[in-house]
C-alpha cells in the first residue's frame, strides 16, 4: 500500500512536468498544426535562466533567485518562441513536416549555444531552502520539491483554463483552434493569435525548465529527454485538448512509475511505447483530424 | 506520332539512366579502390552504408511522404544481428561473448542462441527490421496515423529501443554496445588491406539496393505511392488500400537500413546505442533532405557528401561544424526543399537545355506546378 | 434496362453529434438507371453517397449492393465491388501527370506483383477514358496545372476507366460552363447506355430536366418524393418544402 502511494506520488510529479511541457506543444499543434522540435530547448533555456539568476544573486539569495526565475523563465521561453515563430515557422505554414525538421535544426543550434556558453558538462541549480525536507502522509514520504512542482503545474493549469475560458484573447485562441478560416473571416487577426499562442506555450516550457532544476542537474540536452514523452502525451491526449493532455500526462506518468517499480526504467519505457501503439488501435479518433466533407 | 516520340523519349531516359548508373558503378567499384588509401576506402565504405539507409529514406519519405525519424531502430536491429553473430563466432562454441563474462552473465541468453549460425543471423539482419516495420506499419497506418504523428511515433520507437539497449546491459552490452571484433568468416578485420574487400561488398550492396528502390519508384507501384503521398484518402476511393502501399515502402526502407547496419559493423567495428538514438536517426533524414528527398540518387549522394564534410570539419571545428550543419539544414528545409538535387535542376534549366527551350512557357508551368505540389500534404 | 435492384438502401441512419443527417432513408436504384438525387442544402445527399462508399459509418440500416452488404466494409473494398464516385471538390494527384492519374485509377485491380512492373505505353481503356473527357491532349502535363473544370473531368476519367457497376457523381457540373454541362450530360447518358448505373447529385435543374430519367427528392435526411421530373415537380410536398424556404434559390428552381 505504501509502495502504491509513493509510486502514485512520484508518477504524479513526473506527470506534472510532462504536462507543462506538453501544454505548449498541444496548443501550437492544435492551432497551427506546427510541431516545434525546439520546444525542448525552451525547457532547457528556462533551466539555464534559473542557473544564471542564482549565479548573479549569489548564494545568500537562493530562494529569491528561484522565485524570480519563474516569471523570468516564462518570458525567456516565450520570447524565444515568438522569435522562432516570426523568423521561421510563419514562413513554413502549410508544411508541417518541414516545420518539424527545420525546428529540429534550430534545436541543434540552441543546444550548441548552450554548450558554448555554459559548457558541455551539467551544472547544478540549488533548490531554495523552503523546499528542503519532506512531509510524511500515511507512511509515504513526499518531498517538498515534488509537492511544489505539482502545485506549480496546478496553478499554471488553472491560469490557462481561466485564460481560455474567460478572457477575450483566450476565446480568440479557441476560435482559431477550432476553425482558422472562419475565425479569420470573422475578423480575428490570426497571425496575432498565433504569436500569442506561441508565446504562452513556449513560456510554459520555460517554467517547466525551472521546475526541472529541482529534480536534477541542467545540461544542454536536457530538453530532448522530455520532448518525446511530451509529444506522446499530445498524441494520446488529442489535438489542442487541455483535458486530454491532462489525462494522458497522468496516465503516462503513473504507468511509468508503476512499471518502473516492478521492472526497470528501460522496460517501462518500451512498455509505455507498446501501450501507446495498442491504444491507437482502439482510439485513433483522438488523433485523426476532424472529418470534413470531401477530401482535403 | 506523339506516341512514337513518347516511346523514343522513354527509351532515351532509360539509356541515359543506364549510362549514368554504369559510370557511377565503375567509379565506385574500380576507380575508388585504385586511388584511395585503405583508410579512406574504409571511410568511404562507412559512408556508403549510410547511403543505403538514405536510399530507403528517400523511398519512404521522398516518395511515400512518411517522415521516418526512427531509422536508427532498423539500422540497429541489422547491426546487432550481425554483431551478435560476430561476437559468438569469435567466442567459439559454447563460450560467452567477452562483455557478458564481464557483467557476470553465466549462460547465453536464449535470444542470442540462434545467432550462432550465419544462416540465421545474416538473413535476420534484414528480415527482422522488415518484420518489425511491417507489423508496426500495419498497426499504425491502418488507423490512419500519419504526417507528424507518424514522425513522432517512429522517433519515439527509436528512443525506446535505445533506452532498452542501454538498460539491458547483460544482454546488449549496454552503452558500449558490441565491439572488439577481430574477424568475420576468417577475414582479419584488423588488417587494413582487407578494407577493399569490405568496401566492394558495401558498394555492391548499395548498387543493388539502389536498383531495387528505383524499380519500386519507376513502377506503377511507385506512382500509387506518390498518389498516396498527395492524397491518401483519394487513393482509398480508387480501390487501393493505402495501408498496404505504405507498409511496403516502409518495410523496404527498414530492410535497407537493416542491411546497412549489418555491413556497418564489420567495417567500423562497433554497434552501440549512441549510433542509433534520436539524434543519429534524424541525422539520417538530414542527409536525405540536403541531398534531395525526391531523387534517390541524390539522397544517397547527400549521405556520402554530408558525412564526408562532417569528417573533415567536425574534428577541427566541433562547435563551428554544428552551427554550420544546423544552419544549412534549416535554410535548405525552409527555402530549398529539393536539396542539392534542386540546385542541379536549377543549373540545368539555367543552361537552357534544348528540350526546355523548345517547350518554352509550358515547361515553366510544369515546373511551377511541381514546385507547388512539392509542398507537404497537409 | 433490367429490373433487378442494384442498390437497395433500407432504414439508413447517419448521425453526426446527435444531428440526424440521414434519417431512416429507403432507396432502391435499379440496374441501368440514371437516377438524380436532388434536395435543398443539408438534405443529406452527399452524406448518403458518403455512407454508400464507406466514408461515413451509418448508425443503422443497411445498404445492399448487388446483394452484398456495404455497411461496415472498408472504402477500398467497396470500390472493388464496383462502386465508383467523384467528389464535390475534385481531388487529383497533382504531382502525377494526367495520364498517370488515370493509369493509377485503371490499375487498381492488378495483383500486387504486376504493380511492381513499369507502365509500358497506354492501355486502350486509359486512352479511351482520356478521350471521353477531352484530356488526351494534356496527358503529359502534371495534373497540378489543370483548371478546376479540367480536374473535374480528370476525376470523371479516373472513375470511368475503373468500369464501375454503380457510379456516384457528386455535383459533377458545378462551376462548369453551359457547353461543358451539355458534354457531361451526354457522357453520363452514354455511360448509362453502356450498362453502368449512375446516381447523380445535382442542383442545376436545367441539367436535371434534360438528362434525368428518375428523380429522388431528399429532405432533412429522408426521402420526400420519387418519380419522373414532371411527377416530382407536381408533387405537393415537394412544393411545400421548397416554397417554405423562399430564400433557397436552388429549391425555387424546382418548381419554376
């Protein structure tokens, strides 16, 4: 029972980070049909942002640095995203596979930038003091860092939810996601909405980068490790579906945590992959674009 | 009259191809071993292995529109099949491969057992990847998972494969992979002089693979494959099962990658996860993108050229090489999706071949239509 | 013309998110007929064709074609049984030449092994289909350069060379000039005379009057009336439906 609960906890915290990375992907994919392979590098940028701020503020202000890093990483990630959208992705509209490949080239360049600036070896980010320790509930020790991550993702999720549901900008986002042409014809300035979506999605990746620093060291290829899993979340969850992404992330996180406990990490990965292929046999609907009249 | 002209033109194209093919084959089989040092020849042999993978990618992606981001898996299956056989051959009957002894494995795992025999291991290097691709392709394509979804899935597959390889140390040699090979069929792999034998083997393999792929592309099947890329749903309503059409190309590409992997092992002397993961797999696609996805010969040429440049530059300017590689890749994908093949076409059009001049505006229309159609299907 | 029913639809229901696009439809088409399917926008005509060809999955009912149940079969199998169709928005393979487009369509029954061979020359069937639609001159051009009207013709050629027993044409003359319409109509009549049963969805009433033998009127997913053009035009219910929607210009044309 304790093992069940502790794996549940670990699974949820992993799912939270996955979700944060996947949210940006699912929005840009759902709205613009863009697969951004450099998204993982935005996570990396967020993580290095934390590292830089800690270095600048010094050892005495670790907590402040960490808290400052959260909004700043959002801005850094968002800014990178907007630049990428403006310089490259806009020019590739209607060519999703080429976009995927070109953004991968960008990912390669960004990784090399990180390697040249911060060195090829990993760097450590210190967790703020208030996250030291753990709380024990029902015999399960839950570290504050993981609890913090879950809470952080909860807050982000609530903010997104409110933004999509209540604000005019969020409504425009949803409109473009559901029917781009109709939204454009109704006077929505779609390029602007696209930029905004990209900013928010990439910003969330930056925030995820800050969260990741709590779990381990930071290196140039940090993003790649999360990207594939996040994409699988998008595939299972369905396009641009917030609820789908949440469910898929939790399912994948928990599955990994439990199978990993029973066997080992590599078997868990392979099993998760097999499970997704099996899942597609029963529910490809989440994947296939809505059927339209005719064949286009 | 027009029919006669058509037949003649078709005949011309065939002769032109035959001449070009023979020239390249002669250069590869006769010229290269004569002028290149053993070291360079062995390097070229490695690049030709990559070219075999590239031909497969040209078939699946360039012709069939399936962006295969996980060819490392098939390359690896071929490579490990070969590597397992070579390890067991060297260990001798009843003995364990060296790395198993080091990691404390006491008896040979059952998976390894059949790979003692060349008659099993060598065909498996090609058949195993093909079987995996056929099963996976059928499952995935049948559910109409395509485009970016398929790309990501295929990439995830390669990633999962690598994780398993690294995780199952005792079974696979872990991060180190399989290495320390000394001989194959009594051929001393450490002797530089044997480089030309291995090289000739790979060159013949590439030529054969190229002919197979070209036949697939030029046949009616090739036309249907392009049709599937343009509009899979429309093909369905012409009475074809797109799943089957796609699975054939995907499986062929997997078999080619497997063959390349199997040949790679004796030449380079190692097969390890670092050669197969996400990055190496996508690099394989990059070769094809730079060479020219739509033209098989250019896809193969891209693999050789990129790797040749990489060998020259990456050691002297490791960081600069990556910037250059990334930049060139982004620019080519975004602004010259036809790759080097497109540059060749452009130059030829600029020189004004007599045919192009005679056709005049019509040829131009045709060229623009092709450009338009070359865009990815949404 | 024989009397055997080629297509028998009973109690067909297609539901999209709770909306009954086709609602308990019965329809019988006999071998050799040229049947026109008319009705206001949203009557479910295209959905019906989509259901027959397997593009949408009916929620209930049966579609029997030459005695074989089509519901639940995969699209390419239905084509294999001899049901061909065109689409409202023509889709051709832009990167193949016009000739290759038709050749791909004509080769669909070849065993896989023969597909692996090259095309040598042009088969009679393909040449004839290209001549029928007047695209023989353009056969070497990539289909991407064709105009909208030419693409419609190409689609017709592609489906013609497959020699289907039942041909479903979805608004074949939309966007065509008067002369092109006439040619399409004549071609349709000729196809039927050669033994293919044809079902045409069409809005253009001049076209319907000129080429239809029997007309089926659909309304809100169900069959409203059936008969010759004259009979249908006299039908009180049909008048009600169309007059009840005075803004529907196409509907008004029925009673005009």
